[in-house]
């Protein structure tokens, strides 16, 4: 069958066009997902106009946890500095007991994750 309505060519061409259509739709879908992910990431990071979004509260809690850990470390270092100052000025027996107490606290904190 030569001519305008060759069925084999028609269906071959149809299948090729169908596969191209599926590939284009998949590419558009992937691009849409990437745009959506970028939009959500920007919204959650505070880059928007209000600075509040999906990730705002999570980031706030993370920041509070970091500040709390830093405050705890600063308090421990302050206590150690006070002890070292006493050691430099007043070598008493109670100073040795205080150093031992601090050492035990550090060992206990090292065991706890």
C-alpha cells in the first residue's frame, strides 16, 4: 500500500510522537518539581518578605539549642577560670577538693552524649 494512508508508517510515526510527548511531559514535570523545591527552600529560609515560613520555627529551635549549648560551655569555662585563679592565689586543701569535683563533673558529662 503506497500512498497517503500507509498504516505502518502512520503507526510508527504515531508511536514516535507519543514517546516524544511523554518525554516532554516528564521534562516539564521535573522542571516544575525543581522550581517548587527552590520556592519552598527560599520560603523556609526567611528569604521572603516576612521572613517567616515553613522552616522558620525549626531553624529557631536549632538556634536556641545552639545558644543553650554555648551558654552551658561558657558557664563551665567561667567556673574553671575561677578555680584556676584560686589555685594561683590560694593553695588550700578545699581548692584541691573543688578541682576534683570539677574533674568528676567533666567525666560525667563526657559519658553522656
